[in-house]
C-alpha cells in the first residue's frame, strides 16, 4: 500500500486538530463556531478518513500544479469542460489526464500520494464522487502566479462550515472563510496580487454526482435542452383555457454566500410549487384535487448571474376558475444527503372560503438542503410583484418576481 506524502498527511492532520489522541496540539474552537475542525469532531470515522484524504490530495496537487506549468494548464483545461455543468473535474478523469510523457496518476504517486481511495479507507461511494474544482475566478487561472488549494470537509453542512484550511505550494497553511477570503494573512502572497480574484483548487465529494460517480440527470446538457424546448412549446400553445398564465420572471439572491459559499462554486436552487383545483362541475361542493406545479425545478448558473438577478421566463400554470385562489412556493438550495419528504400546503380556497380541509402535496428533497423560504402567492396579488423568501436583519436575501398575463 502506498501512503500519503508525509508533509501532506501532517498538514491534513494538523489542520483537522487530530495530531494527538490524548490532547490536540492546536487550540480548537468550540463546536458552536462551526469551524471545519470542530464540525469534524462529530463526523463519522468514514467522513474523517475521507476528509484526511481530501486534505492530502489538496496539498499534493497544489504543489504539483505550482511547480509544473503543463500540469497546471491541463487541470485548467479539464475544468473548462464543465462535465457536470460547473468547473469540476472527476478524480478518475484527472488521474488519466496526460502531462507530457506521463499522467497525473504518475505525478501524484511520485509525491508519495496514495492514488487509490479505497486503499486509503474511503468507501466506494466516496471514491466515486471525488472531484477537483476551480470554483472561483477560473478566468485568472492561466495568469495566476500562485496557486492555493483547499478542501470541503466530508459530513459538514455548508451552513456549519465557517472556516477552511488553505494550502500553498510550500505547504504553508492559513484559515480562510468558505468564500475563500483570508481570515489571517499567513500565506506568502505578492503585494500586487488581488486575493479576491485568485483562483483556487478545491477538492470535495461532488454534490452533482450520484453514488456511482455519474452526473445526475438534471445537470446534463440534454436535460437542460429538453426543459428549454418544453418551455418554448408551452409559450407557443393557444390552449390556455381563457385564464391568466403564471410566469416566474425574476430571480435574485442578494447574498449568495448565505446559501452557497464560494468554495462550492455555482449554486443549485430548486423551486417546488403546489396548489389544488376543483375536479367537479359543481362549485357548491368542490372535489378538491392536489396539483403539482413545479417539482424541484433546478435553476443554476454563474454566481454573478444570481448576484445581479435574471429573468428565467418560466411558465408555471394557467389560472382557471377551477383553481384555488392561491398556490404555495418553496425554494431550497441543494446540498445533498439522504432523501427526505417536503410537504407543501395545497389547500383549496375561493373568495376567502376554504374547502376540502387540509390538502397537501409531498415532494422528495435531500436532507442537507438549505431552506431558502416559502410563500403563498394569491391570484389577487399585484402583478410583477417581488416576493421575498428570507431575511437577514432588515435586508432580503432571496427574491423572485411573478407575472400573470
């Protein structure tokens, strides 16, 4: 069995506060602070092993691409292929990538790194989901004079991660925020280098991959193209039943890092929406039938797109006289985990009178998803109205605009 490189392994253990079984040599903040070290204390043995492996891979890979210009170029080109819709590279793909007369597997092995995740104690599912990312400022990759790297601890929710360990080519470490902003200037940097525009290597378990390492269908280009064609077909049909058609016309996230820190790259927001309608010709005794409007429809893209706001122009449904006077919308930012149930209110209401008792629609979501917020949207609401889904103090975080026409 090959082993982690000594320096990289020492760095990973130090960064996680796991140097001594009896007493950590580093001061570790209380778990309530949400640092990577404290959060990992409660993680499973499997998660800790995977995090150690990612730390070692990060330190080793950062050193390689900093010292080998061709290796740096190859990694950048692989990331630009966006195999899962973000600037990610599957670990298995990286190992096979050619660098001159050898490949990355050979370069990593020469550094003493164990290239077989299973041999290092990772589970098969963890091994299948290993990725290397350049989540921020990839446009500056070629010109960057210094490359730094970090990893996303396994088993730690994004909302609990307040600090990550960043490595430079010499093995120095520093504490950064999950948005890759330095918390203390301990890494050597050129005075003229703008830290906020520097690209980083980030290793993690890909949140867009399934347990077999395959890109989940909703992140494939074929799926996105099918959705686009379906929307075009809806927009061109004349079968609108004489009612107003509801559209999602704007999405804006004022502080994206609240839901998806920069270390994760592009966000994955999902929209769930439900209502109900009268499945009877009698208005006096309606037969209430639940209706699914949107079942986790995915909205993703560059971070600046959500910062500035954009118009997705997605048709939702037609307000006919048989529909309830309101529908419920809930937004989540996807972070994976086991599948759990999401329940939305789909009650039937007409002119302020409720019929049919409690009516709901169940959806499937992932346990670690961040809840953005929920709104009930009424048929009498002002057109082109902003709906605010969450607050942080007085400032809105996530807003949508709805239009009926």
